[in-house]
């Protein structure tokens, strides 16, 4: 009950409270901090993907600075021999300014990914950017195949997108979707979203594409495990993904113990506010946990 109240009142919460909450989800402000956290995750058996927090940048110089930071991050990953790739939001490096600019920056990143023999994930934002993001993906894929996108299960178009893009080299993270979208283009009922998620997963596996199942829904994870067994899916063609800091009731360790690959999405940086608001709306139980700790007897 309290968690639902929290979720509905996120927008009026004081920033200091959101910051308290954000500590559960964010791996510090500096590259050194995030690399150390990824090292620790690797020690536990997890892979990682690192995201520099930020979005909707409207300064060309700022997009160049963020791109440079991502390039350095590839070097830090290699230097420290950690098992991690990177995830980048298109609006963080110029999509809100122009397609030419965002492609210029992404091409610097794909060249660095190739040089490092690493992988680049293009994050998906709201639906107005979906087509542009797929165009960026197709352009980069022509240069280097170790690049992937994100498909959102609440979007009604996603099955058709898989049909258009799927191949043995196609790599996509499937998530439910967190941005507010109109009912004409997006499922609103959680059961419908989960059902579409499973349909998308089945299609990805049938196409022999690489599927990343990104969810914290324990029942959906169980259903995905059952699906991969029913399809006798090759474990090297899929993985599970979760956000850093989300309590999973021991499920992740069980997945690792069963031989499944699990990757943790690890965000860092000073631009924590918008990301934290979305996460808090998605997982109000975390806010309840923070409140309990604030008022717990010492």
C-alpha cells in the first residue's frame, strides 16, 4: 500500500529523498568507482554493462565531452580486465540536436568498440526516438557487428521490429519499457506487456538472434527459463539482465548456479535525478525500503 502511494507521488518528493533512494541504484560519480563495483560484480559471477547517466543534451560541446568519456571508459574496461560493455542513450550524445551529430559521436564509439573488441549497446528511449534509434543501429552495424539495440515489450510495434531486424548477428535487449506512452501504441496492462515480452523472446530465439532478457519480474524470469528449456535454446544465445541495486530475493544467484549468464546494468555519474525518478516509479518497493531504514531503531 505505502509503496503504491510513494510511486504516485514521486514527482512532488523532495530532491534530498530521491538522492537517498538513488544510492541504491547508482554506482558513484566517477569512472574509478564504477570500475571497482564492476570488478566486484565480476567476482560474484556477473557480467556488466556501464551507462553514464544523462540524456537530452542540447549542447554540441557537451555531447563531445560525453562521447570522450565513453571512449575513455572502453580503455578503463580493457586496462582493468573487467567483463563489461557500455550502454549509450542517443539523446545523451546528440540525437536531440541532429542525426548527423549523433551519428558522428556514435561512429567514434563504434570505432573504439571495434579497436577494443568490445560491444556497444544503443539504449532505447521514448517512442518518438524509436525509428531514429533503429537507423543509428543499422548504420553502425555496417561498420561493426558487435552492436545491439533495445526492444520494449509494451510497444505494439516490437514484434514487427524483430521480424525486420532479426538475424544470427542481431543482438537485442528486451525490456518491458518505462516511458509513459499512449495506449494506441503501447500496452498498458502489465499482463499484456509480460505476454508480449514472452512472444518477443520466443521469436528472437526462433530467429537464432541473441536475446537479452531484462526484467526484475520474478514470475516472468521463471517463464523465460521455462521457454528456453522448451525450445532447447542454446545458452550462448541469451542472457538475463537486471539493474544494479534492485533486490531480487536471491534469484540472480540461482540463475548463475543454473548456468545462465546474468548481466548487471550499472549506471554512474552526477546526472542521477531523472534516472532515479523513473526507477522509483518502476520499483516503489525500494522507496519503502529506504523509508524503513530512515526510521528504523539503531
